């Protein structure tokens, strides 16, 4: 990548590299990225040691105390750091696949989003939102045991939102902690009922707001009991609800 300054303006010339992976080929957002590193090179890039000179051992105490603050920049990557870096790398690349510019599909997606916004309609699932959901699911499958999600259903329809709830329920039964913030109260109750460790557990729902000091405050905390068994069952058989 070259940079030049002409009459106060900064111009950067990108260098594009042909990709070996078929779905990445021809995507300028991906081809302009630096080459991917193998695990050994990635670990070297992540490794960071504080600057140190033997003569610093003879410095005065107050100066050596200031050097101790530099230990916060120490980084010796472990296998989980490499795994997280790979997950973030895949999330970024797959996100660029869904945002391939200068294609008819990309123009149609932008036009559809614009038309729906002008009509006051909610966004439906698009190739971009599906890629984003896939990327979020990928991070959820990392070795970390807690998954934090901030309104993950804002760009998907109700049908896919229910599918997401079931995926999160499966992750919860697998031993992961799920912290999910949503605006819809009915969806919040459903999440509380589905994201339980056992069928006998009781969900707990928290409502947050900005307090007088500007900090986030819990304004309501209540338990959400499990859905009664047979709630959709009639005396003779299960009835469809229309």
C-alpha cells in the first residue's frame, strides 16, 4: 500500500492480492487485506514484552515504579488467543463476502433496505444479516463459556428469531452462560423460559434503564416461571393456533 501527499490531500494506493478461496475471489474488500498469517507468525505478532534495559535495575525507586506500569502491555499468546484471532478473522472475511460492492446483488440489497426504510417496515433477513448472524454464531462456538448478545434479533423476522432462541437454548444446555439484551418484552420472557440449566429452573429477567447519575441501573427484577405443561393442549388433542 503506497501513500502520497498532493496539495495537502492524502492518497493511499491499495494493493490487491488474488485469493485462493473461491468465494473470496474478486472481492476488493478482501483482496486489499494483508496476507493471512500462519499460527506461528500470528503468535509472534501478538507477543509483546515491556521494554527493559539492565541499567534500569539501578534507577531510583520512583522511576522503577513507573516502569512497573509497563507490565500492563505484556502479552504472551496462548492457544485460546490464537483460536479467538481465527474466529475474528473468519467473522471479518465472511462479513465482507456479504458486502461485496459493485455487484448487482449488492445494489439490490441496498435498494431493498432503502425501500423498506421509506415504507416504515422492519428489516427482513438479507444476505448481509445472515452473514452477520453466522459470524455471531461462530464467536459463540469459541472456547469462551459466556456469550454476550446485544439485541441480536433487530434485523431478522420472528421466524428466524425463534430459531435463534432454540440455538441459544442448545448452547445453554451445553453449559454456556448466555447474557442477552432485547427490547421486546415477550421475547425477553421467552428467552428466560428457554435459557435454563434444567427444566425445573426459574428464569430471571432484568429491566435496565439510565439512573439519575447516568449509570445503567436495574429498575425491575422478576422471576419468569416455566410455561405450564399442556398449555396448548385441549381435552382431546393438541389444537393448532391460527
